[in-house]
C-alpha cells in the first residue's frame, strides 16, 4: 500500500499532469468556488450586487480625485483627460488586487481547513485553485465596470480587448504557483502570512500602478522589470485602454517564466502535502 501511494504521488508531481488533475476535479472546484463566494456575502442584503457596487464606487472616487483634486496625466495617454488617468489607474489596480487577494489568502488555506487535510481522498491541491477562481469572479465584475467607464470616457472599446485573456494568463499562472508554495509554507511557518502582508505592500509600490514605467529613472528601471506584475499590468493597459497590441516578446517571456513558477509551485505542494496531517 505504501508503494502505491508513493507512485501515485510521483505521477501527480509530473508537470504534464497538472491540467489533467484540475480537469478531473473541475466539478468539485466549481462547487467549492460557488460555496466560497456565497459565504463571502452570507447575511448580506445585497449579496453579489456588492461585487458591482464596490468597483463602481472605486472608479467614481478615482475619477473625482484625479479630475478635481489632482492635476495628473498619464504620459502617452490618448484623450489627455484626467478621467483617462483614473481609468488607467483602475486597470492596474484590478490586476494587482487579483494577485494580492490570491496570494494573501494562500498561507491559511490548509490550516483553516483541517477537515480536508484529514480526508485522504480529498485533493488539497485544488484549494488554491478555488481561491484564485473566486478572485477571478471579482475581476470579471470589476472589468465590466471598467469597460463601462472606458466607453464613457473614450467613446468606444478598443478591438485589442480580445487579447485580454492572453494578458491575464501569466497573472493567473504566477498567482497559482505562488499560492501553492505559500499554502504549503503556511502549514509549517505560521508567520508566513505576516511576512507576506509586508511583501505585497512593498510590491504594490514596485508595480507601475500609479506611474508609468517611463517615469522610473533608468538606473532603477531594472527593479521594475524584475517584477512580472509590471509587464502584466502594462499590457492590461495596452489592450484595454490604449488600443495597442501586446509586445509579443515581453508577453512570451513573462508567460514562460510564470508557467515555470506554476509548475514548480505545484510540485512543491504535492511533495509536501503528505506531512500536512502531522502538522495541522
């Protein structure tokens, strides 16, 4: 029996099995994602409507602040309006908020679900996937509000919006890989969540959300490019706001790099999950 478990674990650790494993558990992932979303708004009178109200309120506030209070413009924007600055800012925030929501929840995914750990047949590796799927739902609602804002401010939606799934792919892969790693570390190192909160806050300012990459001095620009989120956020703006095609070279490199992070995170999780029950 021990040999069988070991072989199965090695089989799952094969990177080519990641998609097959997630597809096999797709119904369970869908059910847990739905449950996670319903629990988030449990007891709320408006329920899922908050998913529309929150990003709408944020977009209105950003537009007011940068149109009325600040006299800021984004270099190279199309209309030259302050409202476009707010749209550009909100586009970056949606992408970064997805990342931060996914990774900040990861360290507690296993320790907060000890009942799943005790169940030998439960695939613990889907818990980070459920968390990311739930965060993607928020991205969809926020993006719908953003698209409405783009139509109001710029008059139409750019056709390059079709490439948005390709731009978000490395963001999902990066978040998934880190979530698997952090979920495992959270079992053994309970301070992981506290450290991560500080790290994500630092990463927020190292990501060009409030400023364009061109505003960074040349001597320090390499720090920005070392952050995969910088390229992803910039490409979100290219295809959603500015109507520009992705830089296929940059997008290919960041996709390959984040795919590697995803594979390594998956293997790390599966190699360590066999001892979760001894620690939780």
